[in-house]
C-alpha cells in the first residue's frame, strides 16, 4: 500500500489498518510537528502541549530536547514524559525528568509527581532510584506510600515492602485498600518457600478483615490471586463467595485460580456462570485466555467452539494473545487443521508463541516432517527461536523418531543463543532412548554441565522400559529415588522392567518399599466431552452409573479380539494375582471406559475424543485399535505425551510412543 496523500486520508483509513501499523500516526505527527518550530519560539502553553503529543507518539528524543528549554513545564507535561519513559524503557529520560523536577520550585515537592516518578522507576526496574525519590519526598501522602509498596512488591522485595507497611502503622499513616493489595502481593513476592508466604497472606487477610477491608473488591480480588498462587483453592473460593460486589477482574481471578490449580472443569463452569449472571459483565482477554487453556487441558472442544463464537461476537479476535490461545485450544483438542487455519489467519501479527504452538502441535500429532518445516519457516521469517521452540521441535523429532535431525537441532541451539537446559537434555535422552540408542543417551547425560533433572533421568527410565534395559533403569532410579522420593511412578516403572526381565524378587522388594513409604500411584483418569458436557472416568470407576454396561461392552470386544488371536498385555498390572484377575483390572482402565462411553453416547460417524492424564498403556492401545476397526469409528486419544489417532485398526503413532 502506498503512503496516503494527506493526513486526512490517513486518518480516514486508520480504523481499517492492520493492528500494529504506525504509519498514520507518524504522518499526523509530522503535520503537528511542522506547526511548531524545533527551537521553542512558540508559547510555553504550545510547547507543553507539543511535548505531550510527542510523548503520546513515542518521539521521546524530541520531547526531551524541548523540555530542556521549557521555562514552565506543567504537571501534565511531567506526567506524560514519565509515563512515556516507563513505556519505552528509557531510563535516561526518566532520570532527566527527575533532575528537571528537582530544580523546579513549583513541582519539586508535588506528591502526585513523586508517585509518578516512583512508578516510572519501578517499571524501569530501577528500585534504588525509586527508593531515593521516596526517601527524599518532602510530602509523603498515602499515594506516595502506596507507590513505594507497589514498587517493592513488583521488584520481589517482599520483606522490605512489609517493613514499610509496618512503618505506616507506626507513623500513623492511614492505610487504604491499595496498601492492603500491595501488602498482599508483597507477602508472596520474593518468598522462596510456600509456608511463610501462606502464613503471611493469612495474617494480612485477618488484618484487613479487622480494619473493614476484607470484603473490599480490590483487596478480595488480590486475596483470590494470592491464594491461587499458593494453591489454596478453598480459601480463594471462600473469599469469592463472600464478596458483596464482584467485577470482571474478581471473576477472572477466580476462573484463573481454577485453571492454574488443575481444576479446568470448574474454570469452564464458572465462566458460564459469569456470562449468565450479568449481561454487562464483559470478560477481558485474560479471562478468555484462561478459559481457552482450561478447555485445552480437558479436551473440551464443544465448549471451546462456543467460546470461539463468543470471541468473534465480542471482537476479541483482534488480540494476538487470544488468537494464540484459541489456536492452542484447537490443536490440543485434536483439530490440528483448524489450528493451522488460525495460524495462517493471524498472518504477519504472529509472534514466537504462535510459531511454538504450531511446531509442538505438529509434533504432538506425529507430523515430525511438518514440524521441522514450520521451524525452518520461522527462522526464515527472522523470528528468534526461544527455549520453548527448541523443546517443541526436539519433542517433535522424538515422537517421529528423527534422531539425526534432532541431534543437528540440538547442536545448533548455541547459534541461536539458546543455552541447552535440563528440558532440552530430557528431550534428547527421550529421542535417543526411544530409538534404542541407550548408550548414546547415557553418554549425553554424563556430558551435562548442569545437574541432570528428574525429567532427564525419567526419560532414560521410560526408554529402559521400552527396551527392557535393567542396568540403565537401576542407574536412573538410583538418582530418581533421591530426587523424587515421593514419586511412586518411578518405583512402578522399575518394577515393571524387573517383571519383564522375570526378576520377581526385585519386584517384591519394590512393592514392599511402596507400601512401607505409603506411596500411591497417580490414579489414571480419562475425560470425554459428550454434548458439551465433560465426563471423567477413574480406573475401575464405580461412580458412573453406566459402568457395568460399559465394562460389559468392552468385555464383548475383548472376547471378539481373543478369537482373532489377541492376548491381553497384563504387564502393567503389578499385583501378584491370577492372570484372570489381572485381565479384569485391565478392563477397568479409565480410557477403555471412556471409549465405551463414547460409543454408547455419541452418534455414528462422530469421532470420539478422549484425554488421558498418564501415558496410554499397551493393552488400551491394542484394544482401542481393534475397536476403531470393528466399529468403524475414528478415536482420538491425547495422552500425557502426544496424540493417537485410531482409524481402521491403525494408530497414527505407528505403535511408537
Ligand atoms: Zn490401559
Ligand atoms: Zn498410538
């Protein structure tokens, strides 16, 4: 598109311009700037106005130069300059404004500008300068105190913020709702351990209640955020329930609390309640993104589609953060094509998050080649890959078994200034290990400069299970039992490897250890969405009223399969029990129940979409393959690692997962 002929045309065109285009603003600015000469020959009122306009358009060098010769800057001019300096990350400008202000007899002791200076320095991560402004402020009103508390909490100096809050009490400065909100954030800021942070938040909460601020919307919303971060969902729920007035931020905080604390179903339900409770309550982009993430976690495609329509109706589709979340939702709910469509539709506005989503999406769905292609396109477009990009693309290589490509990418990381972290090593160990190159995987671990994380040893252990390697499995576990003493999964995997190697004595030792330390396996759980409602199944589920019917149906399939030569894979059942009993336990696996539930409760031709919280077991994989052929149904299962598309008795993972 060529440059518009006049500023008027450019203004007329402005609303239709793609997001992020700055050209019309600059054209308009050039006209404005041409009205006033560069040397300040105009009146001070004009100069003040011009500085404010320049600030609004990011022309900070010109604005700073004008300030030097300006005899009487107004409060508004100082404010515009400080806000613009913070926005542009221009610490030198903030310092220049600070010096000018100190020499200004009119505004030197203006508390409003003191708060603005502290805010700007806080945003610029210049805490010592913010402290200096506060210490030297001649008039410290409540706003100046609050600005300092906010700056300290933002910089993770929680202890100091709390000390200043105590000073306020000692000096008789009355606190307000903002002081409590900043104080609460300070309780969590910089606190390395969970226990003291939690005790402090509760203490501050009690204090706020005593002073009559406990139910204040702003304070209560901050409380919900704090309890969400601490993982104390029941307290957050209680605060939310007692609030006499809730705004969109309070609703979003509670929805976010559920989403962050692995209660995606509740997040989705509360969002529906929010929409239904008040037509004027318009969710913000943060709410929408939280709910989309929740839909993605539980594979709630129907709900996600409802949200998609809502996004379009309310115009949220202009925000890249929302579109990224929408795209990730579709990809994680198994609709890779729609995800790709949204990616293409975001077009030039896409950022590294959009690229990462697509790269990992192709990887999770088993399209390694496409994933590598998208990575190359990203590099060609000049986008710098991030830490997550490499986790995504290495993960894709691992799922597809592309060992050489993965090794090359891993070696190329330094060229992009990304230092390999434990998660990248874990991907590489997984890639090499799955491909049966266990010696190489161990060599790589031994070459690590950083201490191998549980993830790295876990990848090795997983590979040992696939290839039945007892020695390396013991080596991985000698580290894992130290690093994650409460993770029952490691004990179970090792027991499984021993069982495969027919080392029953070792299996018994591990079972005793599990019982002795009262360690429990993470219970297997699967979800399925039918007619926009989510149903979850635990293993050997007795809560679902249809469970007997479901088990009978699976039993029929299994009988049919046995006639065709199938032998149940009972290796995952650790108990020392009869083979027949082991088979009965396998029948109760949550993903089989979910598949049967889907078959009974959805219409023919409709794909069945299931999410599993753990890795899909070998037996469930074989049974699902058979069911997909026998019932002519497409079954899509997302386990903790990847997608399995079952169709006509074949899985997209080609039995490599
Ligand atoms: Zn299973
Ligand atoms: Zn599969």
